[in-house]
C-alpha cells in the first residue's frame, strides 16, 4: 500500500510525540528517530496516519483507556536500523506510572537541540499529561481497578532517586491549584498512602519505605502549593488533641525513636543489659545516633522548606508546633507518670525529636555568640499567649509588680517565636527525660546495693527477683542515656543555651531610658548594674534559666568519649556571664533555688583536673584537659571576674541550710558547688586579692543598718559547720550502735531483717552526706582564716564567741578519749568519715587565728567557753597531729596557742573573781546571755536593754527584736549611756576595793 506523503516537519512532530507517549498511528512511520517499541493505536488509510497537534489529544486518551491485554497485543517494533531507546515500557498499564514516564521522556526530549523550535508542541504535550492525570483523580471510575493515589506514591518512591528533578516537577505541576481541580484532595490522598506506610516504622527495623516517605515530604515542602497541602494534611482537626500532631504524617516520622511510646511499652534496644559488653552498647548507641540524626536532618529540611515558602506557611508550621506543645503542657507535671496519664500525651521520642528539629531551625541566629539577631528576641512574647496558650501563666524571674504600660507587637518575628517554642519543647521533652534519667540512676544504684546484700546472705529467691527488676530498669536506663547523649543534639543544645545566656544577661541590665515595648538595639555592659531593676524580667519565664543550667549539668555529668563537643571559649564566657549576673542578688532573680542552679552552672565551668582520676579512658582525659585550659583562662581573664566571689557569697547567704524552707537533700545539692567554687577561687592570686578587698570593705560596716554580706556569709558558714558536723557525728554514733546489733539480725524473719538492713543503709547514706558537707564547710572556714581581713571579721566581738565555742565543742568530741571511740565504725571510708583530717582542719583554724594581730578576744573566748574547753584538749590534738605526720611547725604553733590561752584564762579568772559575785546588780547583766554588759543598748520596739554584742549577733540571722518579734536593725538600737556609765563606775569601785584589800 502506498505510504501517504508527509513533510519533514510533520515527520519530526510525529517522531517527538511517538518518543514521548510511545504510541503510533501507523507503524510505517517508525523511523530512525522513533522509539524501538510503541503501541499502535490504529492504521486507517483514509485518515491521517501520523500524530500531530490535532489528533494527539484523542490518541493519547485512547492509549490511557486501553487494557493491559490490548497494550501487550498492540505493541509493534521499529524495524529501522537505528531505533531510539526510550525510557519506560510501552505496555505500561498503570496510569500514573505511564503518565510519569511520559513526563520524564518529555523532559528529555526538550533538551535535544534539534527540538528547539517545538516549544508549543512540548507545552501541549505537557498539558495533556497533567489534564489526564487530574482527570484520573477527579473521575476515578474512568480507570477502574486502579488505585491512582497508591500508584502515584509508588511511582514517586521508585523513581525519585533516578529522576529526582523530573519527579519533583511532575508532583509540583500536577498539584498546582487550578479552578477545575481540587489539588488539596488529590494531594491528601497521596499523603494518606504515605501515612499508611509510615505506621509500622520503628528505629529498630527501618527499611527503604522511610526514605521514600521522606523524599515525598521533601518534594511537597519545596513548593508553596504542595507545602500547604502537606501542612493541611498534618494538622489534626482538634488542635487541643495532645497526640493529634504526632499521629499525622509529619508526626509519625518525628516520633521514630529508641524510646518506648509510653511508660509501659517495651524498649526496642539493650535487651539483657547485664550481659552486654561495652563494645555492644557502643555499637547500639552508634546505630541509634546515626539513624536519629538522619531522620532529624530530613525533617528539618522539610520544615525549613515550608518556612521559606511564604508567611502563611510559616504561620501554619509555627501553629502546628505550638498546638502540639500547648496540648502537651501536662507533660511538665509528669514527675511520676502513670500509664493511663502518659498514654494520653505525646510520646517522649516525639517531643525530644521535635526539640532537635527546632534547635536546627534556631541555628542561624544562635551563632556566632553575641550576634545582633539575638537582640531581636522579644520579651513580651510571653505576655501575648501567641502560639503557646499557657505561657502567660508561667512563673517569671520577677513578679509582675509595678509593670509599666506596654503595647504588644502586631506580630512577633520568627526568631522570637522559634526561640520560645524551642525552650518549651526542651522543657516538655528533654528536661523531663533528664529528670527521669537521674531518678533511674538512683534506682539502679539502690537495686545494685540490694542485690549485693541478697547475695551476701545467700537469698536465692531475692537475688533472682532483684536481677529481673534490675534488668528491666537497666534497659530503660540505657535507652534514655542513648537518647540524651546524642553528640550532634548535645552540641545544638549547648549552642542554644549560650544564645539564651546572652539574651538573659541582657534582659537583666536594660537601662531605664530604653522603650519597654521595644527590643534592644545594642549590647549593654553587665556591670555595674542599672539603678533600677528592668521590668523586662517580669516577662522572662524561670524555665529558660533552668533549661540552660540543666543542659550544661547533663553534659558535665554524662561526659564521655562519644559525646565530644567542640567547645568554644566564647561559649564559656557567655555562660559565666549569665551565672554571675543572676547570682549577684535577689533583685533580678527572686527564686533562691534558681540562683543556686546558677551556682551549679558556675561550678560546671570550673576546671576538672582535680577530678581527672574519674575519667579512666585516655580519650576522655585528653578532652577534659583541653577544656580545662579554656576553663582556667575563663577564671583568669573573664571581663567581669571581680564579681565572681561576691556573686558566690550572695548565693550562699540566700540559702539557709538549717532553715525549714529547704529539705536537706536540696540544701546539700546546692551547697556543695559553692564550696568547690570558693576553694578554687582561693587558689588564684587575683581572686585571693579580691577576697581581701571585699572583706576589707565589710570590716568598716559591721554595725551598719544592713549587715555586710561578708559578715552574714561568715555567720552562715559557722551555722553550717556547727549543724553539719554535729549531725555527722550523731549519725556516726548511731551507726556504731547499729553495727553492734547487726549480727543478731540474722535470726530475724526475712522481711524484718530486710527492713533493718534498709534502715541501716539509709542511715549510712545520710551520714555520708553530712560527713562530706561537714568536711567541705570546715575546709572553707579554714581557707578563709588564711586571709587577714576575713579573719578580722571572725575575730570581731559579734562572731568570736560562737566561733570559739564551735571549735572547742568539736575538738572535744574528736580528740577526747572518752568521746572519739563512739564514732569508730568498722569502715570509716564507707561513710567518708575522716576524723583525723577534721582534727587537722580545726586545728589549722585555731593556729591561723591564734597568730592574727586581733587574736586577744579569740584567746579569751576559747577559755571562757566552760561547756567544752579544758586545758587537755590541745595536748590531745597535738598527739593526733603527730600521728598523722602533720608538720612540726604547725604543731608548735598549736602548742603556743595553748600557752596563750592559759595566760588569757588566768587573766580572765582574775577579772571574774573581781567582778562576778552575788552582788552584781541584775540590771547590769545581759538578759539573754547573763553576762556583765560592757556596752548596753536599748531596743526601741520592746524597751529591753541588752549588750551590743548580743543583739548584733542575733540580728545577723534574724532582723527582729528577740523579745517581741518587732522589726529591728542595728541602726535602730540606742546606746544606754547612763547605764553604761553606771556599770563602768561599779567596775572601777570593785577594782579599787580589791586593790585596797
């Protein structure tokens, strides 16, 4: 049959259409530029036998409606010498697969230089592809037995790696909004397939489906139309549903974690933990960390894409995050979660991973430290309730009193929103896990003790039961540890903590002339403080400070070879600045617990080389050494180093160790870092000079209206030393008795014996805590007596009697032969009880003060203490010092002190004989201490007269009249000059009478 004549241009168009759609009307027109195999639609001689713009629409639709059998049957081969190899299958029966392949082939044809003049044709072919694709989703009955959303998803995930750019364009163009196509419904139907495929995903058994889902979501996020579809699909109908966002497609990816979904769910990793080697644990951690980071980076890319599409989409994403956090506000109350309560809230893994993604979103404004973007964080965000509904109810650094009028911005910038959302996510996720981890650590430690005891008494049933409990707990403990110590996430948290520190410090020093409703425009110096406390602090939630403190605390406690962070000196500077700003007084931070956490922050910035023996692994030791170099420089060169010691004192006096407002465990936790910081400062020349300066300023203000902080500090130090050491010795005495009874417990029933053992262990734990803190308190007091001015304050009449009484009392208990035996338990080191070391420290205090130029009152105070002092104390003490090889020079100084005290006692006895007898008028005696007053003063609120030294000592810790509890300060007391003159005259007459005799 004769072939109809066609022009070259018509053949060119026909060839291109054949190459894109893999169809032909007449196989005779398959030439060298045509595909190797096509589907022949028809071959009628009375109609045009080639494809062109007029008939391609009908031909293409006919091809789409052909069955799989017809497609296979109607395939024809190109018999020319050089047929064209085209991507895809001519007999592809899946509609979406075929249309997608057509688009890929179309994209390839467009790049061929010979087709440069066919843009109208390409445009029409592209329109046909998407018209039919949309038609399929709108009229699914046209393609019965075919699930187009599922086909689209599978085509996407199968081809994205090979044809990423083309597949992305295919998805974006398909889901463009047009008047006659519901792109949102179509896009949601495809995402529904991804949601279904995401349901079984777990970190333990990740497969290729995760990569496909992430690719799909990434492509959706990279276009404004599809990004909106993604956000609409992931937004739950009820924004108060605590798990709504987690169960969405976006949430199901974020929730993939090593952590169990709820408190009663089994853990995926670290089974049989008691049998795992260190290398097995390290390998498991590596698997968890690498896959967790991979998912977090992928979701961050998705969220970052969404944020960059438009302001509307940025708001949608922020509301999605905020609704999740607001609906899960109850997690902040989960101190001991029950299964029922926890299941109603989002999982630990979801909130923790959401934090990691938010930290990545914050990264552009957290680096470098002290950059201008940080100043754009708006403090009034917390007052607005924007995004976070509960935020205005949070406790702030300062109560809302005398708040200046302000106007909320119409909208808050992205930096501000991201900053506060990240902190809220850390509080609801990371902080909760860190708290749970510390509790699990204590529980593991306790169970290990019980296991050891059960093995000691050969109780097989108890051993088996405890081992099962310990195994379950250790699995959870290792799982949480793996989630907390992920190196990349820890570095992100530290960077964010540094940024927060910079902002918090600036909020504390905003000058009065800065508009309150505006954000700062420049950085202000931190010291000296502005006269007026900035009202900005009334809008700074306390949990921001807690987050910063706990992040660094976690890093220091869990420091390991795997969790290395590339520390920068500038980070340490900003963290230290935060600590000293808020430690320096209650005006900027009312909560004393929070100021104590600032002290812990400062402690964590100290060099740790003195504790290097706890880091056995060489790599870790090297890391600690490198960090210590920077930490030493921090204490040596920090811009505000003059404030270090005053800041520590301010925190110290704000914590009443012996008061009823703190439990002992809390106080012990708060006090220890303060002692460690001071001991380190006492080793540095600059800070030693600073201690002398601060104490020297206090010497001239000892009777000021408000006692100087240094005086109150020393007063509390003596209080603490007395309380701690007394309690420590009492508990050691109890333990001595219990040890004597312990052998008889073997005859008791199991339950009763176990109760006795638990009580014995508990008593030992308390004794150990008291011993540690008593030793550190005495050490601090000893160190201070190496200074001239602090010693001068200790030797002042207000302090010296209490100090000498304390020293005498404990020296008698520790060196007296009849006393010290009651503390001699079987193993002193088990309770960290070091009586010989305590004796040496106490004797150093005696020796240092005994050589001071103001020692006269100290010598008198020692011998006047009739309750504890006797002349044999110092010889007993010298004997112990020789046995522990203390230097002879030191022992000689103590012997000299003993002689000086004897001489002072002889002079005092002579004075007492002169002045104290039944004839002393009652009105001359101090009503509280019953001694002869030398400087009587009138208390205006009660009208009582007491000795000045007595009331001055009382007002150090209680600014009230001891007789009627009325408010009283030293500047209110009035000298009783007439009575003083009477007393002095009486003393003069007594002396004259004595001399006359």
